């Protein structure tokens, strides 16, 4: 029996699902990994920080999956525009939505629509060369920048704003971002956390890195730190992260011109300015215990943080797709604990569980979604029937009829080689950031 699976989204969640399907069905699995961009690897290419190259090495594993028998990359095809989910469900035995969570959660405070307020999906996409954000206006002429959120994305954004051009140039950061950042006037970076150091979701390595930047200096207000003995209750990894924050509270400033100020116990309440962001108004908070742990409660005490750039790093939402149920309150597809939306249609990765975890967290997700598909095939539930046929050929015919120029893995390999050849000295690659330029290179 052949099982035809369409995986939508060529990021980590998509590739781990493909890997799990190959492990389960071996040569009987025929998998099309479809992506709206001509390039594979999703968040590895456009989300992981450009100066964290070791994390990107995992693409070798995805490449091996793609080069194995039975797997195709089908790029430059957008589900909902070029082909519908209903059409895919009619061709394939199972469709897995691994489309991530590419939209910023809105901050929801007055002034959050002012120019200068952007979300981390946009800012990260801009410096990582995602085609959607190549023309994002990023105001860098004010001395202040406020970054809302106490997760690793906030740290990534602060680090990129704080690094020198030589520190950035040896990464695969987009050239347009280096060009803009070299003229940046930003000197005071504020990382705003509505709760305290113990509640921050930074990881140890990411927090620690801020202590080793060439021109930037992290600052923690000693009064924001809980008593030292309270750290004993923390999980060891988290305790180490808090130890970094304690170290930052005792650091001599030296002559570094840029400060990264951790503003714990501050809740954003408004962005103000004359036609653009000029200050973020924050309210001091205190913690109150609730049924789901501690929550931040405003004290009424307000402060203004001067800034021309506000980056909200407060979480993401999955795209909606016609014909697929969506849970707006969760910002993702509603599914059971294995990723089943309904038999035949599944979700994996951030589209299934929301924007949390590391790249590796998507691996068990991929295996559990394949378990669900296998169970549905075994019981003959719903659309999953193991109906056979050549779904890939049928998709190609549909795309050709609609004039959609899909890209394949061989073309990606050519683009990959071209980007590596173009790289700045010491950098791993220089990305093409416009789809038209990618296609011109791919089809040359
Ligand atoms: P995150 O870790 O969930 O952090 C989101 C932050 O936003 C939290 O501090 C949260 O505060 C805050 N927040 C949410 N709504 C807010 C609001 N309305 N006002 C103020 N603050 C608000 O998410 P993330 O940083 O976006 O990262 C997403 C996932 O990717 C995480 O699992 C992260 O570890 C991972 N990641 C990993 C790396 C790496 O390993 N190098 C790099 C980047 C991202 P509360 O806690 O109070 O809700």
C-alpha cells in the first residue's frame, strides 16, 4: 500500500513529520512538502537568529530527509491561493499543516498602531531576510528602543540591536539589515517584563550571551531580584539563567556605549508620540498568586521610556486557511493531543501547540502526528483510506493548469550554492531576500 501525505510548511515541524512518516512506512510513504516560499527550512532560515549558526546545522538532517526516496519539496506554492486544502484532501491520504505561527500577537494598548511599533515576527523577518519583510520600515534614529516580552525572542532582538557591525557581518543576517544597523543611533535598549526575573522565560545561554557583547552592557536593577535563597526552588537550568541576571545586577558599566536594561515588573500601557512612537508608557506591577501561578497586577505607578522603536515579542498566531477550523482564542488550529483536526487533516509544530519550545520540540510532534495518521489509516476513519494513486502527479497537473511555477529541491540546492558563493567574508551565506530574485536564480 502506498500512503500519500501532503505536508504544508517546509520548516522543522514539516521535516520532522516527514522523517517520522519515512520511519513508519518506509518506501510506501510518498511525501510532498509544500511551501509558499521557493526556499525550504522555514523558521531555521527566517526565525533562528543569524548569529546562532550552530542551531541552523540541523538543516543537514532535513536535507537528508529530502534527498531520501519518496520525499519531494514543492516550493512557491501557497495553499489557499494556488491550491485549496479541500483539493489536497481529495488527492492525498493525509494533509499535515505545519505552517508555524507567522503573525504577531497584537499588544492591544493605545498607540500600538503608531509607526515605530512592530512585532517580532516582522523585525526578526526583516533582519533574517524573509521576503515578506524586506521593505519593513525600522526606525533606528532615536537613542531608545523598547522590547516587550521576557522570552528568548526578546533577547534575540536586543542582541541584534546591540551588536557592532563586525559582530553582525559574520552571520547570515540580511545585508539590508547590516546597512541600516550600521547607522543606528540606538544606545538604550529596554527589555520590558510584566513579571520578575523568576518568571522570565529566557534560557541560560541566551541570557548569558548578553554579558559578552563588544559594545553593550546588560543592566538589572538589584531591587528587582528576589532574595538569593528563593532561587533554590527553581529548576536547575532556570536557576542558572537567574544567576546570569544576578551577575548583571553587579556589573561595572565600564565604557561600553550601549545599555540593555532589564525592566522587570513593568507592564506596557500605551505608546505615545506625535505621529510616531516616541515613548512607551509602562506601569509598575507586583505579583499576585492566581490559579495558574503568579500574575502581574498594576500598581498605578507610571513611567515613560523614551524610544522611537517598540518591538513586541509577546507571541505569535497561526494563519487561517479557508476550510480549516481555527481557534481564535488559541491563535492556532484546534486539534486533539496528537494533532488531529479531523481524520485526514492534521497539524504539527506551532500550528498545533502554539509558539513554544525549541526546534527539537517539533520532533516528538512529528512522530505523534504520524501515529495519529497511522491509527486513522488502520481504522479506515474519515478521509484516510490509503487510496493509493499518484497524488504528486495529480498536484503537478493541477499547478501546471493554473500556471503556478513550483520549485523543487534541486533548484533550492542551486540557490543555496549561489547564496554561499555571495557570502560576505567570514559569513556563511548572503540571502536573496526577494522572491523574484530567488525565482530568477532558480530558473536560470
Ligand atoms: P515566550 O518565551 O513565550 O515569551 C513571551 C513573553 O511575552 C513572556 O515574557 C510573556 O510574559 C510576554 N507577554 C505576553 N503577552 C504580553 C503582554 N500582553 N504584555 C507584556 N508581555 C507579554 O515566547 P517567545 O520569546 O516569543 O519565544 C517563542 C518560543 O521560541 C519560546 O519557546 C522560546 O524559547 C523559543 N525560542 C528559542 C530560542 C533559542 O533557543 N535560542 C530563540 C528564540 C525563541 P508572561 O510570561 O508574563 O506571560
